C-alpha cells in the first residue's frame, strides 16, 4: 500500500523545526512504527525516534499522531492509507524534544521517583514468614499495575502543560499502585506527600490521560482513588479535598450542589468576604440562586439512601471506585443477553471480585 506521512523534524542544536512529507510503499499489515522504519531505512537515515519491543509492552515508541499521543507499534496504517489521510507525526508533549520524535524522559522519571515507586514494608530485617495477599485484594490495583511507562498520558496532560511541577498522571497512577498494595505500610505518608502542592488535587479532570493510555491504566481513575483514600484518612486540608467533600455533603443533604455555600466551605470565610463584590455582580445577573431556603431536590431520600448504602457496605475510599470499575466491566462485556457478563470476558468467573474492608475474598 502507499503510505504518506508528514513528520515534524527538529534539530535541537540549531533550534530548527520543519514539517517534511514522505511517501513510501509498505505492506498492508504495517504499523506506524513499521512505516517509520521504512522511512529511515530507505528514504532518510537521519530520522530519529525510539523503539524496542514492537509489541506494545516496552512503551518506547510513544509519539503523537495528528496531535494525540499513541504507541507507534499499536497503530495500524491500512485504513488510514485507504482513506487517503496523511497523518502528522510529532514528538510527545510536555517533555523536552531531543531530536525529531525523541523526547527527554528525565523529567518523566523524576516524577516517578518522587512518588517512591517501591514497597515500604515497615521492617528492615527479612521476616521468616511470607506475606501472602489474597488475589481479591491485589485485583484492586490491577489496572495501575498495567502501566508500561510510555508517557502518553503525560504528553496529553493539561495540568502539566499549565504547571510543569504537577506530579502528573503516570506518577500518581504509580503512587496508587503502592497505596493500594496491602503489603505497603507507608500509606499515610504517601497520601500526605501526594496531597501537597502540585499533587492529587491539581488534576483538572480533563480525562485526556485516560483517553490516550494504550494499556487501560486509566490514570484519572487512579488519581480519584488517591483523593478518596486521602479523605478517608482525614487528609483533607487542600482546597481540592474540601471542594470534593462539600460536593458529597451537599448531595447527601439536599440532592444537589449548593453553589452559594461552595466558596466559603472550600476557601474559607475570609476569602469569601474578599469575593463579595464579584458575588454581587453574579447576583445582579441572576447567576446566584437565593441561599435560603435551600432548594431540596425531589426524591432527595434516594441520594441519602445511596450514601447510607455505601457507608453500610464499607465501600469507602478507593474501594468504592474499584467496585464501580468492576460493575462497569460487567456492563461493557454484557453481550448475548447478559450471558457474557456471567461468563466473564476470559472464561467462567474471570471477573475479579473487588476487595471490601472487613469482607473475606475467598477465591
């Protein structure tokens, strides 16, 4: 097949950037990485990019295609070529470009190191007895354990674009992998560190990291789990935590978000007083509902019952989000009149049961 590519070439020494187009012959089964190999081997040997396993495992070949981060070895080119599309290939975002499609990963690894990406078992000398953990408890961090460190999520992170010091989706997902590990004894210390400046609550919830992750790690979900765990442990000093907490309280009591109370509950009375002039402007334009009497949603008892049910089941913190993930997995694979959901996608009983505190998870 005939494949055309536009590739952003970059010379870091000269500081020059140019968009060059290449046309090649490629086999129908070729991936984007295969096409880059053909360009380098047959057309322009100066083209620089990274690769290793070619099987979507090593994460080396992360780059952007038409502005979205991808693994080059995962993208099949047949349909793109058949449609006559000429994709634009460029280096990943939020990382310094070394040459062409190669980025400097040192800032990425610095963030990973900052979350202490290893187990803290709480002892220094080896123990005589093996620490055995049930499969059910390890299933809670299954997705976070799938990360291959490709950097695609970091490339698309809006928060990192605005604040380069933000820990970022990859590092925080790695952090959740250890916060959720029952063998780790540094949960509170980790959550304190992750809840600081440039941490959990700086995420804008744009979900681009989730959309571009090639392995289904879902970094935004991992960040949500960290936030839930931080609040479960009483680490809620950050305005982001207070903001989230007021959402819960407001929804539980009235069934909807009481916006007029959001600023004082989140930022405090002093800040609220400073914003009175701005608030009065909103009032004049009908943008602020009257605070009294508070509007109560119809059937508010359903919201309260849901809150009580979650409390009763003990699905607090990350456990509640994990439970939701398992439920969504069942829905996603619910085919053949629901029979697939009962079978599980990979055989009978393959759907893992989420770990809930105080509940035995016998396999």
